[in-house]
């Protein structure tokens, strides 16, 4: 844990402060004085916090004016507070700290404290910045904490219990109406100083959150909901790798610092809430991507909502896209879905007549309702938002009448369909029949339970992330909206307008503007962009999001792309280069290149009966030959060999045989389809030399490069050696 011997003077000073001042009434610097009484704390808070002066001057000059006429004991409270404030600061000279406090003694009429108290001001544990330099807010939290503890009668128990003290501090901070005035840095500092085995020596909430977002995937499968507890879990997971020779690692040590600071762009996109953490989130495995890869993609997403990952096959583009999408939505997975989203999810799954029955049941199954009131019921409104219709009142009427009990004396419609759920009275007020109530209980129990549970259950990433893959037949009707023939319950053919992938996720994102949604388009370059996006390509632009709308041609509905929708595309440069990509799409997307990373294979070897091949060297050697003849767009990515390196040593050879003969070689033959001589040069170690057997023409030799066992290892070793 972060407890460090060099910080022991700090820990002792903090424990003395908690024991003498917070839990008792003594002064920290003058233990023989009764200073921290409830009355003195309240008076100092009244002077310094509750009645701030509008005068110009430094913090100390204003403090002198605020404390004019105060008693020596009240001045002692201020001096003790100043002393505690300085404890974390490693970038302020001890002499400066001492000088600042001793200047107050002239006005306080207090003697100099014992000389040994200044030893604790020497080490510090962090560099303080501009926010921490706002002393008034830091002092305010310490005075508020002291006042609250002295009211509880449990001060000593609270300051000796990490969880209870954290709860008390967080409650005080939440009570401050202005977020900018909440001294969370002092909160972090005090908790670390008093409980160094439980908290990191970090006073910046955003830094803690970036660390969590960068390394949280290493913990899997779950993380605690509390930010500081999550950091403890991350430390435990990283300790075997980064602790060395009995020395505890620091998150500010390299290479850790570089990795999590590269991830700061994710935080900049939307500042984290003060104590927000992923919570019991199912995290993806961390065996194929470095956090820095995800961070590289998150950085441009702070400036735009559209990004395309491009590179040769096997560079992990789809995997990284998924990791980025998870990182964007991870902090909201424990939040209950908004009521509107929950109702729309139910409305999207049920036929209209069942939805109306459920709405009547929820509103009060024994009552009667006019159609106008039924239309305003939340579930019905949710359905009309999910599937807008030209004449919503007629749609409600038709569903009510079509499922009216056959013995109804008030409904004259002849064509009716089971189940029979509704009836109306002579005043045209509708209700559920006994059969209708039974139907809801038995057939709609799951939807009813979801309604009754409310939004307590955590959401999953599937609520916010949608995947689709473009191909040559993919069209506007699949992506935006189109007419799809359907048979209704009476067997009649209808032609409703069905929303596509983009329209559907845009609707959900628009209903939850405070949440992030992600649309991942795999193989984005394989589709006809002009055909798929149509005129809506304009709405993707960042400055058009949520501002510009267009009327859709099929439904006639107004449509806009909301600003909280991220679009992540992937494309193989071997399929089509960026230069050939639709210009309109290129203008609206940022591009991040993912290249082969042989270093991910470092140390992995495959042994044959007589030979050994290093996978990292193999990938470098193979790609060097490909670059020479085709360019870097056609290189082979590391993911082909990652699964081999991850296998047990005894299982690597058969797996390498499969990957090489069934995945890499067919790809190479496709690359060099019309250039067999160049393929022969790339795979020169596999070409039989000085053979007495006649060799087939290269263009008719589909087995070029294929081998097994030690022959494969021997040839690959020569290829790796260059």
C-alpha cells in the first residue's frame, strides 16, 4: 500500500491534528492550550469563511483583517489550520512555510511553538497547484469538519475510521453549493495523511480518475464503485509488475505516468463527477491492447465526435474500437437508466395493443379513460417517440377497437383479433376487461416487473454501444430508415417505415442527453458512403450536431444527430487506401493509424524439434519484405501472432501452423495475386533450392509458403533473420 517511511513525520503530524484538534480541544502547535473548542471553531469560521471581506490584498492581509480582535486561542486555530494546510506541499520550501506561520504569531500574541514541530514541514508528498493555493477553501473544509465532528459526540471514532471520515468529508463537500469551492484536494490530502494504507498520495481528483480509466481494464472483471477503493484494487493488480526490491511503485513513476497522462483527453471530453467510478462494471480482457492505444484514440475524441481507425489487417482496429467505446461509457454503467429511456425500451419490444394494455394496467386497471388521456400515458408517449405515426389518435383507437371483447355492447367494429383486452362504456371511456387484466398478469409479467422495479438496476454497455458493419449491399434503408413490408395481426400486408441503425441510436441518445452513446461502424470503407449516408452526411459535423435537422424522405420526420453520439469507424488499408475514401467522409472524421506492434510479441518463441523462432523477429522480417514490394498498407498485424504468444509453450507450434497456413499465407497470396515473383522473394526461405523435383509455376503454386513442424519453424527462423 502507499504507506511510505519517508512520510512518517507527515503521518504523525496529521494524527496529532486529528487527536488533539478534531477529536479533542487542544492546539496542534501549542498542546497546552485549549483552542479547538466548538465555540472557538465556530467563531473562526464565522470570521474567516462566513463573512469574507471584499477588500483587495493577499490571503494573509485579508486574514489579518478578518481575525482582528480575535482571542489568542482563536488565532491558534488559524495557525494550526495553516500548518496542516502546508503538510502535503513538497514544492514549497520548509523555510517559507515556517516564515508564513511565524508572521501570524506577531498578531496572535502567541509564543513560538516547539522547534521540533517544523520537521514535519520538510518532506511533503505532492506538488500543490493553483487550485490548492486557494487557501480559503482548504481552510473552510478543515473548519467545517471540526465543527461537524464536535457536534456528533463521536469525533474520536470517526477520525480513527477511514470509511466514516471519508463519508463525513464527502457529505460536507456535497453541502457546498458552488462546485468550484469544494476543496476535494484537501479531502484527498487529509485521508492519505491519516490513512496512508487506504489512499494514494494524490490530491487531484482528475488524476485519480485518469489512472482509473487507464488501468481499470487490468483489474477485471469488476471494480469497486468508490474511486479510492478502485485505485486500491488497481494498485494490488499492478504491484507484481511494478513493485521492485521492496519499493512501492508510484503512479507518477514512468512508464505509468506517461500512460495515464496520455489518457487525460478522455476526462477532458466530459469532466468526471467528484467520486465517480465505473463500479461493478464488466470490463473487457486486457490481453491484446495497451492502455496507450486506447488513449491515442480518446485524445481526438475530445475535439470531435467522429474518428476512423485505419491500418493493415490484424492491427487490432476492431478490438481498440470496442475498448474505446467501453472507456467512453464505462462511468455511466452503474447509473440507472432515465425513466424516458426505460419506457422507450419497453415500448420498442411490445405490440401496440399490449403496450396500451400495460399502460391501462399501470394507471389503474379498475378505472376508465378517454382516448385523449390514454394518449398522454407515459408508455404510449414512449411508443410514439420510438415509432412515430402520422395519425397517433387513430392508431390508438384502432388498437383498442381491434382487441375489444366480442360481447361489447358499445363497440361496433366487426373485425376483431385476439387477445380480447378492452371495452368502453357509453361515454367512450375505455378500460381493461377481466380477461385483459389476466392477460397482463400472465403474458406481460416481465415488462410489468421492469416497470415496477424502476431504474434501480445497472445498465450494460449494450445500452449505449451499437455495432454495425458496412458492406457493398448496405444501403440508406439499413442505416437511416426504409420501408419494410410486414404482415399485421390480421394477416394484412403493411408497409411501415422502419428506423435504421443511425436513426435508432440517435433517438436513444437524444432521449438521454447527459449520457454518451457510441456507434461503431466496422469496415466503414467497404460501403458506398454516398448511398448509405445520403444527405445526412452533413449532420455528422461537430458544429451541426443537435443544431441542424433535416426532414427524412420516408417518414417525413425531422432528424438531427445529437452531440452525445460518438461515431467510430474502422477500415483496412489493404482493402482501400484513405486516398480513395469518400472525400465527404474524410472531411468529417479524424483518423488514427494503428500499425503492427512486434514489441507486443517480445519474448515469445515457438520451438520445433530442432529450431526456435522468435515471433517478434518473425513479424518484423515478414513485414520488411511486404513493405519493400507493396508498401506499409499491406503489412501483417500483430494480432495474428498474439494468440500464439499467449498459448502455453507446448501448444504454440500447432497453433502457429494453423495461423500461418490458414490465415497469413492465404492473405499473402491475395496480396500478390498477380505478382507471384514478388511473393517468391518475400517467402524466399520456403522456396526449394537445388531440388531434383520439377517445381510448379509460381502462378499455379497455391502451396508456396506452406509447411509444418520443424520445416515451418526452420523456414520462419530464416525469414525472421532477414
